[in-house]
C-alpha cells in the first residue's frame, strides 16, 4: 500500500484500487492471510463489493483466490496492511476459485453464500435499509 497519507500525515480517506493491489492481509493475531489481488466494484451502486484475496500456494504458484466482502476488511494504513479478522482455517474452508475460473460476482445466491461465510451483511441489503434524514 503506497501513498496512504495526505500531506499532513493523516490517513487518506480515498485510495486508488491500484494502491491496494498487493497489500498484505493479516488477521488480528498477525497471521498472514495472503494479499489483495483485485478490487471488485458494483458498477450500478458505485460501491466496492469485494476484495479478491490470494491465499495458499507457494511463491505465487497454486494460489487459491477468494472473494472477501469489502466490509469484512479494514485497512491499517500505518502498517500498510489490510486486516481480515478470521482464522486461517476460515479461508481454508471458504468457497474459492482459481485465476482461470472466476465466479459470477453478480449472482445473488453466490454473493449471499460468500457474505454468510464471513458473517457479513450483503452490501446490497444495506442499500435497502432506510437512509437517515439529511443525507
């Protein structure tokens, strides 16, 4: 993760997707969970839907890819890493895919299964909740 502070040294609120590619992902215990390969956008809503995480394999060979709900990830800009607060076995048992066979990210059943695995509310359901007045 590069260029993550503004001129005053504060964390940036807006980052380019390219800045996040290659960012190491760890859990709160410091276990290495892989790295961010891609950021997936929901074009109609303009929201970040998923981070695609590579995990497993050896020296980039045989890595399995996982779609992680964006809301399940937090950015630790000070340490230039992302935090996914799950144990490694959660990824071992997660639905994954390989670089040549990507899922249909727009399939609602697939999306619900991914969000359920990570105990995350689907972002499209959050859109359906009433907005606070004044927004």
